[in-house]
């Protein structure tokens, strides 16, 4: 095997590993956004710096798209307690009188262009309870969703991917599903069990406290 | 195992409907399947989807078509059909949005299609089922018509046989009476008359049973008959037969003119004591035949009682009506001295 071939193989391997990491999170991921333009809510009070229950810092500011144009969305920069950064664009939207955040990874993820071009980025959904100085984020319950899929009790377009499922249903279908089952006690669970998966899910229930109105 | 015949499928309504829904189920199951592999949930969803479609389809098949469309209330049918189609689409959405949670708790379905898409599904179902039903009805009507035509044909043939059957004994009866008279007077003509009668009877029994016969043979038989009658008549009677035109390759209904010739001799020649006549003209054209027979009027034959008078004439009229409907003319000229019948038959060559 030539050096060039070995390099190419390493790149592909790297791409697979990054894709796996991206997709193996404990979120329900969707190919299509969970919102439409008409559902978007923009609230300036969200803008600021927040601290979650895991001591991670969330800097939320208005998303500016290129060429410079303010969007009715937020740019969310997260720095965890170990200093690892993450960046998302987030859309706050309302469905059936309930607020949700649609998170979408920002920018490049891989170590090179080939990897970036090969990665399918996905949307994640969190139910929001906003009280001015507090934001409670409950992520869509993947454990429950997986169980239903395995038991053949839920019918929504999806693909099995490494580490979980990727929803491939259209936005219209996703919204119908959220409207109908968004209030199901299992869909956005708060009372978690003792097994590891449940603990993982519980860890993803964030309670954000505003520490500054400045987003920097 | 006995194979199911097409006819059995055609006549078995339950089987037809089962087949229709099974085919639809097979197709839609593959359309609805989310992944390459059809999941158990897809089987359930496809059944439920069909259940809502069935409501619209059967309202149309069992109520709208028989109660409205069959009475030719087209506009009312279209309006009610549109309401049923829209209602079925709405029901489908309501079913998967709300009702399903009561019917199958623990299952998570939504209405996966928008109203417009469901509407298309309902239209396809209703249209397909309606077309199948209308096609079946058309076949049924066609079959009934065919049976009706066959029955009519059988009835006509039966009536024709009955009419032809009236001629034979009628003619035989008169001829035997004549032979009886000759035998009583020990006439030398008796064997010759019997022989001629035999020839005529051979034609009537063996050849006249067909629907159509050669015109040439028919005329030959008529000539024999006239010759037979001449032997029975005295020399004062004037009997003229004129035949013009080509008799070849023409067909005619058998023994159709016989009763008229028979009547002419019976009422004309035989019934008078003075000068009597019978004039017969046959004019054969390319496509038509004209037959004219005229005789003087005499004393009614005593052998035939009043109940049987006019049987021959009416017989000819009925047979012409049945065999040559709208293709013939029949005219009687009845004066104090003479009796004349004129018949014209068109499109004779078509009967080959």
C-alpha cells in the first residue's frame, strides 16, 4: 500500500469515526427541521449568557448570516466545564402553544473538506420551558422512541444509523407527530429511571440559569 | 385442488371484492413501507388506511350508483359523490389524528398525508371501483341483450315453423279433396295428379324446411302446382303465368306465395261456372322480386268453413312481416269481380 493510499484510507476512517460520533449522541436526530418559517418565535430575552446544571456555559446571541443579515434565530456557543466548545444555530418555535428549540450544528466538524462534505448534519429537538431567568430544556426521549420502533408501535419515516435512528420524515410529518404526541409523558420525560441510558437522557435535561444579558 | 375458473370469479361478488382489496393492499403496502423491509406497523397502517377508503367506495357502490346514478340523476350524483369523496378524505385524516388512539392505544400513528393527497387516493379508489362496477353492469346488460335477441330469434323461428306448418296441412287438405273428387268421378288424370302432388310434397317437406330456398326451385314448384291445378280445372279457365328476369342466384323464403296461388284457384277457377281466370306475374330484378296474382271472384269453396277463411292471406302477411321487415310491400285490391294481390320484396340478394 502506497503512502498516498494509506493517507486516503486514514481520511475515510476518520470520516467514519466523526460521523459516528456526530450521530451516536443521545438525541433524536432529524434530516429535516422540526419548524417552518411561520412557527418561528424570536425573543430577545433569550440572548445572553447562561449556565447550565452541569456548569457548562451557554452563550446565546442572534444568528448573523452571510452576507451580514440578522436572522430570527440564535447562535448558541457552548463551552463545557472541561473547556470543550460546541456551536449550533437554534430556532425557537411554537407548536400547539408549546415552545421548542431546533438545534443544528454550526460550521465545520471534520478535520478536512472531504469529511465535512460527507457528513450529513441533523436537527435535534428540545422542549423549552422559559421563565425569563431560567430555561428548562427537555430533549426528545430517544430511549422511548427506540423502544417504540423496536416494538413496531410507531410509524414515522426513519433510517437506522450507527448509534441510533435518523428521522427522515418531512417537516410536516414531524410537526404532526410533535403536535399529537408532544404532551405524551414519555416523549419529553422528566422523571428518569436508573439504567444507564435513562441516566444519559437525564443528563441531557438542562436547566439553564441566566448569568448575564451580554452574549460574549 | 380444482382451479378457480374466470366465470366463477366473474359471478362471485365476494371473491371479486376480496380480490380488488387484496390487490390494492399488496400495492399500497409497498407504497407505504418506510424502509426496504416492510415492517409489521406498515401492515397495520395499510389495513387501517384501506378501512377508511372502503367507507367511501361502498357508499358509492351500494347507495349512490344504484339509488341515484341508475335513476339518471347525474348532477345530484356528482354532487353527492364529491361530498362522499371529501368526507372520506376527511374521515381518513380524523381517523389517524384522533380515532386511532381509541382503537389502538399504545400505537403511534399520525395522518401522514395532507387532505389533497388523501383526496387523490379516494378519487382513485372510488373511480376504479365505479369503473369495475360499470364495466360489469355493461357486460351484464350485453349478456342480457344477447339472451334477449336469442330468445327473440327462437320465438320468431318457432312462429315461422308454426306458420309453415299451417300451410302443409292446408294445402294437402285441399289437394286431397280435389283428388277425392277426381277419384269419385274415376278420372284418368288421377294418377298424374297424385304424382304431381308427390313432387310438390317432396319440395315442401325436404327443401322448404330451410329458411331460404333458391327462387328457381320455388318457381318450379309453383309451376308444378299450377299445372296440377290446370289438370283439375276445365278448359274454359284461363290460366296465365308470366315470368321475367333472371331467377338464378336468388333466394326467397320457401312457399311464401303458395297460399295466394292456392286461394286464386280455390276461390276463382273452382268457384265459378262461367269464364274464369288466374293471372300470375313474376318480375325478378337485380335485387327485388315483384309478384302479382289476380283472379276472378267465384263462389266460396264449401269445403272450407268460415273459421278457416283468410288463413292463407294472413299467413303470407305475417311471414312477410317477420322475414322481410321493412323490405316488402303487400297490397290487396279487392273489387266486386276480381281479387288481386301484389307483393314486392326488396334486397332479395342479401339473403344469400
